[in-house]
C-alpha cells in the first residue's frame, strides 16, 4: 500500500467511525443489577410536542377510550426523558414497538403492543423507525438504557376469521403460512404445561394465534428477528412477554440471539416453577416476591414472617435473586394504591423494592400515586400520564428520587451482596445490605411508637452515626454493644453511615 493509498484508507476509516450509528455496549446482568428501571407504555406516557391532545384518555373511567390509542409516541418519550432521569431512573422498559393488527375487538385494539401483525415494521401510531432510533440515542446520551418488550409466543387476533386458515394467516409478516402456527385450541388448564405451551391465549371470540415454536423455520425466524431488532435500534435489554407459554429450551437460542440482558414474564407465585426459566434466560420478573410483598405491605393484618419464607424460598430455587425484577405495580396487575390509600404503606413497599436484592422497577404512575380507579386493573391501571402534568414535586416522586440518588452513591458491594435479615416480627421486616440498614413495616399511618434495638454484629463501629436518608434529621448513634437503637413510627427507615456519605450531597453531607 503506497503512502497516498494508506492516507486515503485512514481518512476513510475515520470518516466511517465518525458517521456510523452510535452503538451501546452489550449490557450484562452484572451491569443491569445497579440500574433502576422505569416501565412505561408508549401510547400512555407522552404525546409528541406541539401535537398534544391532552383530553385523550384524561377520563380514566371511559373504558372504551382506554382500549384504543391515546396518542403517545416515541418523540413524546424523548421530550420527557428528564422527568425519568430526575426520578433517578437510569433505564426504561418500553412496551412492544412492532406494527400491530388493526382489528377492532371486544377488548379494543392493540395499542399496548402485544398483538403483532408485522414484526419487522415499527408501529406507525408511535412514529417512524427513525423516531425510535432518535429516542434510544437521546436516552443513551443521558445514560439511560432502554429495554424493549418483545413477544415470541403469538400474533394479533382476527375475531371475524377462522384461526389457522390461509385467509387468516395471510395478514401476518413473516408468519403467513398455516404451518407457522399450532392447531387452534384454547388454554383450559393452567396446571397442564403442555396445554399452556401449545394452545392459544385470548378469549374464545378473540384468540391469539399461537406460533409453532417447535417448527424449525419459526424458531430460526424468531431468532433472526430478535437479533435484528436489538441491533437495528440499539436496545440494551429485552423484556420477554408470555415466557411460560413457550417451551423452556426455546428461550436458550432466543436470548442468546438477542445479545443483551433478558428478563422474562412468568406470572406465578411458585418460586420453583418461575426460577426454572432462569437457566434459559438471564432473569425473570420477581412474581413470587411480588405476590407476597403487595399482600404484606398493603394489609396491616398480614404477618411479616411471610417475607422470610418467600426470600428463603427464592434463594432455594433461583440461580441469582440479585437480578430479579422487583415491583409493586405493573400494567398487568392491580395498582398498589388501589389496594390501599395509605401512603405510609406505599412508602414502605417502595423502600423494600428499591433496596432489596434485585433490579427495582417503577411502573409509570406509581410516582404520581395513580390508583387505577375504578377497578385498579386492566385497562384502568394503564392510565395516561399527562393528566399529572408530569409533576416532580409529589411526595412519592420525591421519595423515589431520594432513594434512587442514594442507590447511585452506594459501592459495588451493595449490589453484589445478599440481604441479611436484621429484624422480623409480625409487623416489621428489617434487612441489611452491605452497610445499609433498611427497616420497613406494615403499620401504615398508625404510629406504633415502638423502641427497638437491632443487633449490629460489629458491622458498624461503636459510636458511629447512621443517618436516615429518607428523614435526614434523624441520626442514630451505634451504642456500646455495636447495636442500633431505633424508634419505630411506621415510616420506612434507610440508615447508612454518615461518614460514608460525605461529599455525596445525600442529606447535605
């Protein structure tokens, strides 16, 4: 290669590097464990600036309207990234982005993203492919990672046609032959895993055509698609819908093909069953813990010893509980604030989720005290966020932001350690992670005025001062026996050595 040729080659290479799309690094499970995820529904989070119609879906009792598109877009998300960042969340889980079947059904249309028609096209209701790429780039520029929700089990419904016929399947891309689907049958027995995996979700009049995920051509196409989707839009992780409806070993190649962190939905309280998927995908949503914690923290009559049982049971079955997705609300479950209107209980549940082993997930609206009224469930728990005016001053928003700011100054040892039970009785569950002590209860607004002495076991030196980061004026001195004397008033306490917070600006230190 002569000098001029070499010089041209170097300049061409530099130009290519400068103009190439910005690619994120492949994010590992270890990296994801330090993140706090904000779950949003694209259609319900924010409308495109300058094109807003704030009246759309502002009435949460209008079920017909809630089952149709409300106008949220990728550009809308881009415009509200600071709302998420200021909450302290550094990852976003967005709803599925692919083009949906447009059929009208008794459940409305596929605004939520789980009724695909063409998995290689972006949902035009949300914007263009470039809008999606621009959103991901804007998020990355703010050090916010993006997890995309994906579906590999089924396609969208066509209620006026017979399933698995040529007329039926021709609407889909790329799965447009009858051999791409299982023979139609409704799921009738959720205790029969074969029935769950082979048959179709959906109502009898609105079946979701079930992909034949044993067919080699279907498997190859799905693996090809997930690899393309992640690379094309530079996603940092995938959240996988309806995992239990597909055979376990299908997920091995699918997750590997994505090339990024994977977390799956298996809505069961059976730790052994849910944990059985962690060998095939990186992690799962923490449903067994969820079902326990929402009961324990929304019900002052519940016995906190149940928390010890579920934590021990999870550790028995899971490969790693430190990367489970922890939450108190989701688009599929009853709003926590519909279970109870006691905000003290909400703060206790949130403190647990944000600091217990695992990756915390905040579903849009939790920070605004949404209750999903009138029923607390789908579709009323899928509220549009714009009626809140995106307030950053609500007490719950500030509470979450405060704990997330604390999470960001914690050492790696906090995230790699397992929690250790520090105190338990009927109403209180306290745990230690590294040098943090988190005390929660289900007393709610009923101040119990209790004095406790929690054993320090030498973790904190005698005379050391712990500050409560959710109530900075409260400082506790470690007694002469290395124990922690605390007054329980019903509010959660997040205690940490004041000396270790110097320079962090947490509590002004």
